[in-house]
C-alpha cells in the first residue's frame, strides 16, 4: 500500500486548470485481465449514445434496451508471443433506464440505472472465456442549465470460468460533473473508487510463499473528457485518465502500479442510418516495485490502441456493425510484449 496524495493533488490541479480555462511480468501471477480490461478490448463503441446530445423529455421513465450478437477473430487471445489466433462468439445485453425525480431547491433531479452484460466464448482457447456483468445506479442533480453534478454506485462480476484466478467481485462509488462550456463544447470529469475482491487468487508474501488471504485491490480512477460537436454530423472526444492500483499482493508489490491513459475519437454520421467512429489511445503504466526478468529495474509498459467501427441501421430496431481493434504493448519486460488485433461484426436489436 502506498501514499498517493502528491500524485492525486497534481492530477486534480491539471484537470481543474484545464477545465476552467476552457479546457488517467512475471508469468505465474499474471492474468490477461490485469493487462487489458474486457470493456476496452471487446466492447464496440456506443455510437448512437456517444453522438447524441442529452435531450429533455416529459416522460418520467425512459428506457433504452438493446441486445447484440457477434462473431469475431482474435489474433492473440493470450496476449503473449505465441500469437495463437482463435475465433470467438460475443453476446451483449444493455438495459438502461432514466427516471425523473421530483425537483428540489437546487434544480432538476434525475436518476439513471441499468444492467450491462458481456459474454465471450472462444472456440479453442477457453482460458480467456469471460463473463462481465455490471449493475449501476446514478443520481444527477442539475444546478443550472449547463452544469450537472452526478454520483453513483456500480456492482461488477467478472468471471473467467476456466481460469478463476482472474475472477472478482467489484464495488464502485463515483462522483462527477458535466458542464456545457458552449452550445457545441462540453466537459465531463469523474472520480471512481473501486474495490475488487478476487475469489481464487491467494496472496503471495514477500518471501515467495502464499497464505490463505485472497487478493484485494483498491483502485482510484480520475477521468476527464472534452467533447466537441464539430457539426450536426461530426463529434470529437478527448479523454485523459489516471489510474492508481493498490493491492495486498506483497510479492514485489506485483499489482501496485500507476497508469495514465489519453486518447481521442471521431464520430461521424454519414447518413441517417450509416455512421462510424475511429479512435486512438495511449496508456503508460508504471509498476512501483515489480522488476523485469532481464534486469533489476521496474517494469514500464506503453500500450497503443487503434479502433474503428461502422454501423448501419436497417430500421429502428435492427442494426448491423463491424469493428476493428488493434493493440500493441511495448514493454521493458519481454514477457509482456504483445500485438493483438480483433476483427468482429454482428447485429444489435433495440427494443
């Protein structure tokens, strides 16, 4: 465990300054989920939700329900030097609800809640099959027409059925805001505090032996986003994110690291039914005490990710999509270097 006051203070200083002037191995203990979150790797961009600006409604309850199925090719599921490719099936379920609460002295009050499910099954390399389910609830307090405060809670179950060392239950509390700087520019910032309880990953002590304690991680995540509506059909997003992970895993403080992630994406509607998104992201990860296998110095990773997606709406219920994701991790630890590309496509049904 570490003290992060200076890092947190510096990050907040940068975010606040930019906001109001106009603008986050060694082979045995490593799991795939510690390298890349399924949310980043598998989920396609939410094009319609990402592009649309919030619009008021007279309805107390609004719903947005969708389900998807897709087929994909993963050129390196294990994220290692073997580069054994495999096909996989992906199913998603997204249930979002918004309920308008009675207004108070501060202004409008709304609630948002929902459930997201992601299920991945590979044909041959079943160690990376994964089920990721989340349930969340958020309260939005509108203080003015351009400024909204938010707070919420998220429960997550991430399950690797064939490699349970990566399975965990997660709890998160978060607080943030959204501000419309102009009619076409907005900013969002959020702080997320996560607790992850691993179900089958025993703690390794500093001397290399294990005890009965299970791995427990605490994550602090700070994220800032700027969105610019360049035109009625084109939007750009810029994100900065700082992640600080602390774990009770004592051996080399194996899972203690800081990470900084930045990137941008461009969303375009070519017609009323045909739209796409392209993005590029960079993540720098600093391990606090984990040393590399080829020397006595700390591990450093640089992850580059490029994404692209196209979607076509056949009607108000059925859409087809194709996605592309390419990742390259450049590390001073040879065992952690990898290249991975995903090609996948499928159908979404909106209820």
